[in-house]
């Protein structure tokens, strides 16, 4: 006779020789062989999700769109501007024209240049050239830029011209009406 101890069950079983051969070892601890299902507590993740959602809602609601401040001149007598410090920009649909000095002299001399908003060769390039020219004579701060948009120019083109003023640190600029000569010149170019 033989005594066999099954660990984990705490009992003694009496087996005969015949029973011993036919005996299969029972699973000693059924708790170890069971696959436990993993339970994930999603509460903290849901809380984090709601916190992020409320954060983004508040930050977008509190951020107001920025508005460009434009000070328009009142109608009245013309303000004298020194021709040497004047740069005029004509904005047409998908076209930009630039000239220096008085319009009649620039029209007569054919010094009105068509350009665009390219970084190296566009409108900013002509502004920087004028600034460099005036810097040589210690008049860089006196630079005055007249922006004259056509009715066909889009709002985005006016904003692009104003952006060039900010980029090139131009302090004095104004949006003014076109003259009849400028309208005729651009109509002839088109």
C-alpha cells in the first residue's frame, strides 16, 4: 500500500498497485491553470479625455481673431510728401506695380515696374531697395509708401501688401485712391 499526497488538496489517498498505474495526476491547483481575464479600469482615461475636450473648448472660445488696425486718412487737403521718400504700390488683380517719386514723372519716364510678392524679387525687394537708398542719405525713417488698390484687387492682395509693410518694418504707409492717370496706365497694360 502506498499513500499519495496531493499538494493543495490536503488529503491522503490510499491507492492499490492497480489503481496506482491507472491514476492520473490531477491538476494540483486549478487556480493556476485558469487564464485570468484582464480588467482595465477606463475611468481615469475617460476623465482625461473629458479634461482635454474641455481644455480645447475653453482655449478656442477664449482666443479671439486678430484684426488689422488701419487708420484711414480723412478727406481733405493733400498732405505734402517729399518725392524722394515716396514709394507707390498699385494693386491690381494678381498684379503689383511699383514706382518711386511723383506719379507724373514715373509715368513719363516709364519707371513703373510690374512685380509680385516673391521673397527675393517681389514687392519686399523694392521696399528694401528704397530703404537702402534712403539709409545712405539718413532718411530711412522718412520712407512713405502709398498703397493704391484697384477695385479689381482682392482683399487678400491688400493684406499681402500690408504684411510687406510689417515684414520690412515700414512705419509710414497709407491706403489711398488711384488717380485717373494710374487707372489709364494699368488699363493700357491689360
